[in-house]
C-alpha cells in the first residue's frame, strides 16, 4: 500500500510539473521541488535529534542523491511542454528500470530472485516495448526517459541498502538537501520568480506531492524485497494514462492499452505469487530444498 500511494503522489507530482513546464524551465522546477520539499519536512526535522543525522554512509547517500537528481532532471525534461511526450509514455519507458533493479538487487543486495519472477518481469518489459514501439523512431524525450529510468534504478537500489541504517525522514532530508545543492547552478541559469499566487501555489503543491511520493516510496522499499516491490510501480501506468486523458487530452492508442494490460497482469501475478509463498513459508530453522519460483 505504501508503494501504491507512492504511485498516486508521483502521478500528481508529474502532472503538476507538466502544467508548470509551459512557463518554467525543467531545471528550475527540479530545484523548486527539492528546495520546497525541505520546507515541507522542516517541522518533522525540527523534532528529530541532530545525532540521528550522523552517518557513516555519506558516500552512498551522496551517490544516491546524484542518481536521483539526474533522474528527476531528465524526467522533467522528458515530459515537459518542450519535448511533449505524454506522461503515460514516460511512465511506460520508465518501467524499463525494473530490469536494472532486478539485476542490481540480485548482484548487490544478494536477494533471491526466482525464475518465475524473472520471467514475469521480462513479460512486463515486453509490454513496455509494445508501447514505446522503437521501430517507429524515438523522440529525444524517449531517450531522456530511458536515461531517467537508468538513474532511478541505481537510486532505488541504494535506497534499499540505506534504509537498513536510516529512517525514511533522514533519507528524505538528505536527498532533498543534496538535490537542492546539485540543481542550484541550473536554477541560477534558468531563474524566473513566480509572478502570481497561482504559480506559487502550484509549485508548492508539486513539491508536497514529491515529498509524499518519496516518503511512501522509501517507506515501502524499507519494508520489503526491492525486486518484488519495484513491480508494483507498474500501477502508475493506468494512473498517468487517466491523467493524460482527463487533463491533457492525450488519448492513448490501442497499443498503449495492450502494453498496459501485459504490464499490470505481470505485476498482479508477482503480487499474488509472493502472497501465496508467504502463507506457506516453512517454520524458522527448517530448510526449504525447493528453489524459489
């Protein structure tokens, strides 16, 4: 449920960002997102002891922030008004990060990934390919979306590792603080002060949606298997397709819906499979000789 709520908040964050990209440069929006996120979390940080922010993993935190910052920058550019790919198309491409996540989870986190989960994830990626249709040519926005997917894949794996040592609030604060610093040079070059209350309020709501999305995501990833939870992200596809249709009058074609059906089906299969496995998990200390499937 944490991951589902993360999808809802990320969809709201993306939609508000796309609205704003008609008047503000993507790099500036990325800065606003991070800087205002610090304002939203400030009341919670003020009630947290400073010693909890001490860390022996600053290198990993910085690396995670660099991956995340680049991922968000590329994402803002990919679905901005300038490049104009629909939110649902961006999300379809972004799901390719599941391949990166599963490989990294198996190699770096030593998570057990069974053959059926590998197959189901691969089938989901087929759904992504159906929607992207690379044989028809790819826009610059599509390449930016692929780059964003790669960066987010690396960031997600690091979140899973860091969540063992730090609470979601600590990771969220570090992520937005470092992202604010990293995006500041871009913001200075693209600076435009919001000139009306509506724009200022929309930017604030975008930042709030981003904070809530990150909080839900970090919390969800800290409570379960990274390669399993990442597949729940596929539910963002029907969410953003609905937003495209309702607010941007962009109507996904039949191939988009076919790809969505394949992706959601593979996600639901993995979800139910994991639930069944947890119900018949052997008692502690008893070795299960069967391979994870």
